[in-house]
C-alpha cells in the first residue's frame, strides 16, 4: 500500500503497521520488496513511503538513509530499523510489538 501525507494517519491508526521509507533508485530498497511482500502475505500490514514523492513524511520520521523501516502501533512509532532486513528479523520485530 502506498502511503502519502494524505492517507498516512488513517492507514497507520489501528494495529501494527510496518512503514517502509524507500526510493525507486535505491538498490537495497528494491531488494527488500520480496521480503516485504512475504511479510505482508503472513498477515502484517505494510505501507510504503516514497521519500522522493513524500519528503515531508521522511523529514517527520527523521529518515536519514533508506531503506528505513518504521513500526507503527495504533498510530505511534514504536521502533525503527535502518538498512535491509531479513524476513526473520522483521518477524522478530513484529512479535515484539504485537
């Protein structure tokens, strides 16, 4: 799901959501796509913020490098992971915040 400044609050308001701050030109971001798809297929809600299209959101969440993954729980940021992650790392983080 693509997140923008217009839908970010509504889409992250309930439950656990992993927000992927990424860009089209970012190789590690592209490499994360299959991992994020697998995570989503396992029942975790995943949203993507294109930092080039949504610089305000990137600034608000202090994204300095990409990929940056922000775990949102009921509308609040509860964790942040920087750099490419494995499916196992993401599943462990999700279990911590459920």
